[in-house]
């Protein structure tokens, strides 16, 4: 294997290859071994050594599969054969095939759509007055009188969507593969409820969602497989298929409690104030506010301090959809921890990119400086830096998180583990979407949505007028 370029080398010249076309020109490609490097001129600690920028030999062979070929448990598949378009003005959902042929047209009855999302056979469309759940197989739409302004996902799974009422007293959870819906209003509402949906946690399957009710100083477990929710003291910290972990912070101290899903206590442990956790086998890795990693026995509650992360005060942490990695974000940087509490990688002065997909990748994560203009792709497996480039928000990602696309002044840019590709498109308005496998992009050109080959911007298909959100699914 050839020696990789040193991570602080700025002398490489970008290799450019321009190909003229009638209206669309492609492209400018920069090999990871010869392009300039940006914010990772800084030292990045990975497993106790300085990380080297990956070469083209590091290639993600399968976008959704792990190293053993098994699909990661909480990740949407990369395969797709349908485009789902949601009209932002009328709320109408249109399903087309890969050739742009219309397969279905579903009216939701909503107007002025604020957000939408598609997972598997289910679409969610939200407006200021109502939220509709659309079955893409039966071609039906069910309206719920809940006013939301966005669709979010609980940390730990990409399979369940959440539409939260703007007053935080109610939420709608939708499991994409099954189409099952939980409306918190269906249970006896508790006075003063205030759900912290942005901090919701989920088991990898997405069928168990744990959320803090800060209005009542408790956590609530909602399950698509149970008739009633379960209630726990403390803040929602972590969940898997078997146990729930919550924390009660008092001053600088914390009590961490472990329960089964029925609410029966299993163990309890004490440490300093906790900001994040990941469950791994017979132990839980806890991250304190000052960055200390503490392991706690699930059975006994015994705790053991290990190392301290150099991140400054810890702000939050999220479990990835692979279920075995915890991304920790502090005031001075980010880190990746595995489910045993081992530090996989530490990255100074950078944080997660702000897009909602950032922690739903199965293989990689995108980290950025505070301007979100210099982005690096980091592998979950070993914390190595696969590639990095200047990229401007908004960003779009494949389902594995290892390829990211962004708008450029004269087209768009695609950054993958082995190259940074600039694709020139005349009269492009916006980059609207990237397919789950990274093979296609959706562009707005001349007020129309165009599906095109991501590598060359050729083989274009017209998908109708702009003003529509775009999703991909397999049916």
C-alpha cells in the first residue's frame, strides 16, 4: 500500500479534468493523496497516535453493511427505486420511479409545508396546523392535529421519525418500516409535561424511544410494542433493547440508575454530573461534564474512572445508528467513544455538522469547524480521517455518512473517502438532495428538479417544478 500523504502537507496540486458539455460540464476531481488539506493541519489523536489522512485504498465497499456484511441495526438501507417529492405549497406527495414516471399522487390536505421526511414505506409531512403520516404502499394519508415545525430523529436510530408539537407537551413518533404511530396524546396527559424531543434516545430498532419530561423531572419510555409508556426518575441518558439508563444531577454529583423496560430497578451508581452514556454488554460508559469516562457495571452499579477527554466542558453526546459508538461534543472539540468506554478518536476545535442527518450514518461522521466551511469525514471503526475539504452548508449525506455533497459556486462538490470531486453545472440553482447510495444528485436547474449522475451530472431526468422536498425509498 502506498504511503499516505502527511496530514499537514499543503503542497499537493489538485488534478483538474474539465469536460465540456452542452449545458452541464463535469468535472474537477481531487485525489485524496494529492489535494491540499485544511483544518486537519492540527494534530488529531486516534487511538493514542497521530492519524494519517486516508488514501484511495480506503474505500467503503458497501454503504450500509458493516465489516462482516451484516446491515447495521438502526440504519436505513442504501438501496432505492423510488423518489418521493413533497410539494411545499400544497402538501401533495408524489412518488416517481427512477425514470421520472409518476407512480402515485397522494393528497395530505396540508398547506405550506414546513418539513418532511421519508423512511422506508412511510413519509411524514408537517405544517403549522397539522401533521400527516403517509403510507407510500397503500397510498393513504392520515392527518394528526399536531402543529410541528420539523421532523427529527431520536439518537440511536434512523428508522423512527418524530414530529413534536411546538409547545413540547405532545409528540408524534412514526416508525418508518412498519408505519406504526405513537401519539403521546393517546395516553393520559400529565399536567406540566414538557418533552425534550431534541434529546430523545432510541434503541437501534427505533421501536423504543426514551425522552426526558423536564416539566415533571422524569423520563418516559414509549414503545411501539407496549400498550402503555413506562416512567423513570431522572433525565433520559441511554436505552437499548433491554435496559433504560437515567441520571439525576444534583450540583456536581449524579446518581445513575438502570432499569428494565417495565420500570423495575436493576442498579444504581454515583459519579460526578453526567452528560452522555452508551450501553455495552454488562457495563455502561458514562461521560461526565468535565470529560471523564466512567464505566459502570449494569448489574451492580459499581463505577470505575478511566481517562479524561480533552474537550473542555462536555455539552452532549449521541449514540450512532450502529449502536456501538458514542459521539461526544464539548466546548473545545469532539470525540468518538466505543461501547466499552475506549476512546476511538479525539478531534480538537471541531463539532458535528448542524444537519439532522449528521449522527444517522452507519460508518462515518462529518465534523466541521465553527464556520461549517471545512469538513472532515471520520470513520467510526477506528477514528481515522478518511478525507476533508472546504464545504459550505447545507450539506447532504449518504446513509453511511461517508460521502457528503454540498453546493458550490458553479455546481456542486462531492467528498468521499477517496476523492473530492467538483462538478460544474451551468445555471444550477441549488443542490437539493443526494441519493442514499451517493450515485445520484437532485439539482434545481431553471426552476426544475433534475435527477443526475452524481459523478458527472449527466443522464439527467426531469422531476418537475422546484419547491418540493425530495426523499428516496425502496419498494
